[in-house]
C-alpha cells in the first residue's frame, strides 16, 4: 500500500501541502466503494509534476498517498461544512463532485471515526510537525495548499471556474501584505483568476493559517484544464499546456515568500 503521507524536507520556509493527489485505496475502502467510486475521478491529478518548478525554492512537500474518497484531509474533522448553505463534499464524501454515489457500503459513524484516526491524523501530524520545524528554523513559514479541480461542475459552481483560484479565508489566513503581493503577482499573468471566490481555502488553510504567529497560509485551487490534455480519463499531464500556469505559480509563490519574509522582520507593519 502507498504511504498515507510522504514528507520531502527542504531547508526553506516554504511548505507545499498536497492533500488530494493520492489515488490509492486501502483494501477495506476499495471493497466498500462501488465501480464509480473506484475510479477516484475527483483527484488533484499530477500535483508533483505540476509543482516541479518549485524545486528552486527548496520547499518541504507534504503529500498524501490515499484518495480523498478514503477521507478528505481538507475538511473539518468534526464534519462541519466548509461552505454552509452551498453544495460541497463531506469529510468522507458520499458522492463524486458531480453528485454520483460512490459507495456500495456507505461508511457509518464508527467507520468514519476509524478513518479519522488511521488516515486523517497521520497527515496532519506530519504537516503540523513540518510547520513547527520551519517556524523553529526561520520564525515563519508560507504554507501553500495545492489543489486542482475540473473547471465545469454544475453541482458546485455555475459556468467555468477561473484557472487560478487563490484562497486566504477572505484575508484571515495570511498577512494582508502577503495576499496583496500574491494577487498582484497573479494579475501580471494572462490567466483567468480570482481571489476568495468560490474557493476561499479549505480546512487546511483555515486551521493552520495564523499570520500573527508567522504562519501564512494560501490555498491555490487550479482548473485542471490549465495543465491536462483534457479533463477526463486518463487525466494526462500536458507539459506545453502547463507551462504558462507554472510560470504564473512560480512568480506568485516568489512574491508571497518575499512579502512574508518582510513581515517576519517587522518591516511591513
Ligand atoms: Zn484538492
């Protein structure tokens, strides 16, 4: 079985969190899913390949190996909705994003609690430890939560999603200067974009983002159409399509890091 979480340590204050690129299913979860669920279609495909450019920042990468259908690492473990009143998927999703049922045997409360212990907790223990390590070394860190999603999902949002969806929990998860620098860098690229639109940052951004303690968290939700050959199986990475997106992400991260560093020495206050 794939590891629940893989940590690749780097010396810089940048931490890339990748909670949804995993496609692996523990045997008992595989057995409980239906045929549709076993396709794990709602995966954040090829995150490591997409973020290969970020090597120059010497980041720490915390990456999940299991599918989000096992348990969603970017949801409140209490089960509270991220977007009350709006359609969203749950801590353990009951359907695909499109609304198709994924379980032959839906998990009960005891099974969800078991998965929280066995699969949710190890990812967050690892992420929390890397945030603490970066803070101990640098006094601050930039937590960049990496996501991607199909650009057309009528059940979740109208029309076509912008390519770049930057989320800071409406300004709460990083210093204002960090968000300003990131959105200004983003605006320099000819890709459709929005800050704190439909996706404002999930539980990871909201839980770990503590700018007053030097932890600046940003979620970047990306339309899959910006780096895949098409938004359908076999979900093939397309290097030429991805290049402008990678160039944009590189400059946005660079700007956010520079702004966060200024914050850390108090010059931005
Ligand atoms: Zn995601």
